[in-house]
C-alpha cells in the first residue's frame, strides 16, 4: 500500500490534527469550568479526529494482519 499521497490527502490529514487540537483545548477549558461530561465528549471527538489522521496507517496495519491471517490459514 505504498501509494503516493496527493495534496488533498495531506490537507485533510492536517485538518484532522487541527480539529483534534481544537477539541483538546475546548475540553480543557470545559474541565476547568467544571463541565466534565462535555469535556469527555470533546476529548472523545478529538480522539476520533486523531484516528482519522492516522487512517492510512490503520488501514496498512489491518491489511498486514489480514495477510498474516491468510498465511496462517494456508
């Protein structure tokens, strides 16, 4: 899965990271104000944004696991 990254993929990855940072800072502010449930929700959204930023590495890992599984089952 060694595809060349396009400019659009790089921009979207940067935006995922940026939104994760924004979610983290908002969650920290909400935690200081005592709104822990909202802060946890924002941290969860930030975590999913980080997962989105690493979507290609996650897919690469899944393909690797499937390849290993296929070798074992032969």
